[in-house]
C-alpha cells in the first residue's frame, strides 16, 4: 500500500497509450475494439486513482513522485523544474472525479457515437484529454499545470469542432465555435502565464511543495483534537487510520511526547514511522535509522520550500520582492499573482468576462459537453485557485474581485438560461452559473465548499448532459423514423449514421435540440426521464440530493464570512447566489416540463425511444452518485446524518492539502431560504410551462405577459452579450485589422515601402548603373576600340588602290630604298 | 673590244625604258613587253659581267631568266587573253577591283 503512489505516472501513461493506439491504429480496428481500448484505458486510470485513494484514506502522507525518464525535465541556468507528480488529497480528489466520471462517459460514448465515421478519433481525443487533464491535476508545479491546461484546451478545441464537416453550414458553425473557445481561452492563458512568471520571479521555483514538506502543519494539531474527541467518545480514529500517515504519525508522536499516558500508542506509532520514513524518503533505504520527526517545516530553509511555504515565510518576514527598478511588498505581489490567476481561471472556467465560449462549445458531441465542458475541464480554473488557496487567502483584494466575478457569473448564467430553447444551451448556461458558484466560494475563502460543489456538480451536470444527449439521440432517431417511413427491422442499419447525418437527411428545419419540439418523453424514455429528474432536483438543490449540501455549504460559508469576518463579499455572495439558486431551480424545471412532461409537440418526439444500455447505465450510475454524492460532506449538526456519514469528511480529507479549508456549520435559516426559493421556483415553472405552453413559432408563455416579456427577450437574446462583444471588441478589432491590413500593410508597406522605396530605389540605382556606367563606360570602351580600329584601317585602306601601276611604283620605290640602304655603307666608306 | 661600262650603260637605259613602260603604259601587252625589256636588260648586264670576269655564272643566270621569261610569256599571255575575255579590254587601268 505504501508503494501505491509510485503508480501515479501510470494514470497519465495509460490514457496516453490508449490515445496513441486509437489515433494510429484505430482506423483499422473495429468499432468494438476501439471502444474497448479507449474505455479500458479510462477505467484502468480510474483503478489507479482508486489505489491512490486507498493509500491516502489509509492515512498515507502526501507524496511527491518522480517518474522515470523525466528527471530534470526543464533545467536551464538556475531554472530547475522537474516532472514531478504530487499525490495528495486535492489531486487525488480531482483524479477520482476525472477518471470516474470520465470512465462513465467513455462507456456512454461507445453507444452515442456508434456509427460515426471518426469513431476511433473520438476515443483517441477523449483519452488524450484524460492524459492532459490528469497531468494538470497530478503535477507538482505550475508548469505541469500549464502543460495540462493547454493540452485540455487543445482537446476541447478538437472535440468542439469534431463534426466540422456536417452539411448545411452546421460544420462551419462547429468550427467557428471551436475556434472561439480556443481564442477566448488564449486570453485567459495570458493571465495564467503572467501569474506563473510572477510566481517564478518571486519564489524562484514553481513547485507547490517540495518532497518532505508538510503542506498543512496545522492539520496534525487539528486531527489531534479530533482524535482526542474520538477517544473520549470511544471511537479510535487513530487506530482505524493504521497510524501510517506522516501527518497522523507526527501528530501522534507529539501527542505521545506531551502526554505520557499514551506511551504505548507512541511506541507503536514510532515503529510505524520508521517504516514510513524509509518508504516516503526512499533514499535512506532500510538503514533502520528513523528520521527525526517534524511537525512543521521549520527545519527547511526558505529557498528549499515550495511556493506556498515560501509565501508564508515571506509574509511573516514582510519580504519585499525585487523587480529591478522597484520593489513590491509580498502582499502586493500575491494580489497581482492571484489576479492574473483569476484571469486564467476566467478563461478556462468560463467566468465573466470570458465565459462566452462555453455556450458555443455545445457544438461538440454531447459526451464531450458532459465530460469536458461541464464536469472536468472547466473546473480546472477552480482547481487551480483551490490549489493556490494560500495565495488567495492572503490576497483580500483579489478575493473580493473573485467573489464579484463569481456571483456576477452565477447570476448572468442563471438568467440567460431562463430564456433558452436549446436543451444543451440551457445546460451550458447552467454550467456557467454553477462555475460562478464555485468561484464565488473561492472568493469568500470557502475552498473546501468550492471543491465540494465541484465534485457534486460534476456528478449531476454530467448526468444532465448525458441525459440531454440521450434525449437528442432519441429525437434524431424518432425523426429519422418518420422521414423514412415506419418500421424497425429494415431501419436497423440506417440508424447507424443517424447522429451524424440526421440533419443532412431531413429537408425541413427540424432541430432535435429544440425543447419546443419535445414533450411527453417521460413515457418514451423512462430511464432517461427518471435519471434526468434526479439530476434536475440535485442541481436545483432539493434536500437531500447532492446539490443541496454543496450549494448550502457555499451559502452558509458566505453568510459566516459576512457575519464573523465582516467580509463584504460574503453578503454579496449570499444575496447573489441565493437569487442564482432560484434561477437554477426555475430553468431546470422549465426544461424538465418542456422536454418530458405534457404531450409530444413534434412527431419526432412521438417516435423517440429509449437509448441503448451503454447510454442508460452511466445515467443510472451518475444518478445514484447525484443522490448520495452530497453525503461525503454533511455538516455536523443536521438531523444526525453525521452519525451515519461522519461530519465534514470531505473537508477533513482536503485539509491535509488545502491549508485554508474549513468547514461551515449548517445554517438552518439559509438552508430553508434556499430550499424554499428552489421549491417556489419549481412550482412557478410548472405553472407557467405546464400543458405544452411553449411551441415552435409561438411566443414563449413569458412573452405573453407585458411584465415578463422584456425580461424574457433579454434572456433569450443572452443579454446581448455576444453583440456587445461584437461591438466593443470584435468590430474595433476588425477595424483595426482592416486598418493594419489595408493602410499599414497594403498601402504603406506594399505600396509605399515596397513599390516606392524599394522598387523605385532599385530602379533608380539600376538606371544609374545601366546608362552612364554600362552604356557609357563599358560599352564606350569596347566600341571606342572598334571605332578606332575602323578609322585607322579606313586610312590604311586607301593605300590599296587596285591599280597595278601603283603597286609597281611602290615596288620600285622599295627597291630604290633597299639599294640606297645597301649602298650607303659603300658611299660612306668611299669617302 | 667594247668596254663593259658601255654594255652596262645600255642595260641601264633599257631597264629604265622598260620600267617607264611598265609604269606608264596602259596596254597590258605593252606592259608585258616592257617587263620583257627589263628582263633582257638584266640579261645584258649579266652577260656583260660574265664576260668581264670570265665566269660562267652570269651565263647560267641568263639561261634561267630566258627560260623563266618564256614560261612567263605563256602564263602572261594566257592571263591577258582571260582578262580580255571578261573585260573586252586589256587596259590595265580598268583592272582595279582589288581597291581597298
């Protein structure tokens, strides 16, 4: 069991291998083999996550694992970033969530994507997403988080645009949605990168915690109290925990030192520690010498701590961070870092102002919406903020901004979801809204509540998305059936390509996702209906389903933050989130009424039938999780439930890692208010939307009323958010691009610089060289020689008269000259 | 016995006459004859020197010159006939196609 953490590299490796197999060999494999490889890889990762969980829940200490072959991953100058993985309660929570929900969605996809021509690629992408998401959560430093962050962004892009080749412009819309998601996320990535740069500059490292460092030294003291209480009550928590974890051991050791009465227990624990020390340190081998037991990090030099440990030391020492020309106090730097982290989280976790990509991301296949755009990837921002809770805890200003962003997002998302007709779009805006809840929880310092809501939300939002996928699947098949006559036997083969080509097949503008076409599906698709109903009630926060507990914990935390810490953000969060919770219940019940209740409003809904077991079984599992998921963290003072499930188990579990996690006690008033609001909203929704009120090409019931019509129109138009962005960002950007392209690039750069300066200058130099120099000097020389020769020869030519007489005279004269020359010596000597 | 100088004087006169004939006459045959005159003036000088010095070399030269002149006559007259055929004239001043 002690060696389980060493398995953590497998959790990334297995899906990566699965992705490679399906990517390169998948085209040649059968659909069944592809599904088995993809789903098998997912389930194997889940098994690894379970083993890690069993290690930690058995009291194992957080471990930093160095995978083989990755030593010194990034070592440049004084930068030394290792590919290390951290097994602690926070990362394992995320791993369990990603692999557990992800495995169910893999199974579901095998049914949903059946017959798609790129079936293998879909599974390859899903596995690739797994690998990156697990890199994100398992890494022990911000750079690995960033690698995973970008990787899941890539997978998100690939999967949103998965049906890029659909007919009638739908494929183009899908591609645009994918591009939008990618580009909007780049804006957030800028924030994350800036935060990472600042972190590195400030601390000189990017590691969360160094090996051997204790994340939360107070965790021991806390559970000591718990253990004492447990002892007093007769339930031996320490015994149960096998006394193996360093934290528990440390604490127990201290306890033993302090109180002699427990000497026996201390001896046992010491022995256990010797074993543990050898395993955890790994380098000491089995020398048998027990490491000295530390209950805090005081023995570690500041520079050897991870970023969070260093931050705490620096805060104590009032450290000033040197930025070259100026210095900033560490508090200010932390505000900056967390602010830029918020920008990053706003991109990935779809917060205002960067949430616009998420509703469009529903262009992807529904399992993708469930896995990536509801349950896991979009929670990466929340995970990062909870991971950095030490920073956020100290940065009051950022925390307030985070709260405001979260609350606004929750309200905007919830409001817009009220007026949508597309079944997936409602869920998408609901996701935005719920992510706002989580972010607001981070803002008010309720880190464990944020994680709790993240987990429960993953359960019921994945359930709802998969349920909507089942509905869409049923509607498409129903529509297909009408379009091609009735009967089942002869249609079995054609069903295969239905999800992909349904739109191409049909002539009318039938939208299988429009809720106004649905109705009465509860009898056609009973399993989908009941699971969907559970998901809806869980999301609406109805007692005692999962959403009730997690939402209530956030509300209680914000109430307590406002009341006891005099935190303005707490009151804002409480008010805003209560309203948002009301919205949630209303739009979800509106959806259930429109989709499942009443009578069918389109023939397709009449012919829909239940999805195959590969799709319904994950629905059932997720429904069970949505019912019972909330019990992992029941408050201590409600209905004696803590006697059954244990109070604040999840918060205690997280506290080992999340330094500032704290549990909020149950606030009856708040809980009743939230519950009452939800029930009232459900009642209102069923009154308004019952009896098949919303029909295509007719006004929505809310539009009938003078008072509510403008509100509905505003919501239906999504608050004109995209239009505002279009006017504020897109158009100026386009205009600037046009200016740059037309004026700067074309007119200035091409026309002026290229044409005028370069081309004309070149011509001028060319002219200069060709005329005076080439023609003048070079040709002049050559021609001049020619002319000279011709002139000379013209003179010499005249000698040749052609008259024989001339030659004869010349000859004679020559003879005379020769004779004179011959005779000259004679004449001279004759003298 | 006639003095050698007299022969030489006669030879010189004949040579000059021949030279003037070659230079001044336009009739090709007359030019040709003037050339013969110059050759024979030379022959006379050679024969005179040969007698003066009692050497046979001069005579040998004379025979060669006479032989060559005979051949020359054959070639020269043939040329003149060919020129006459093409030009219908034997005026050498009309033969200046080689003018540069």
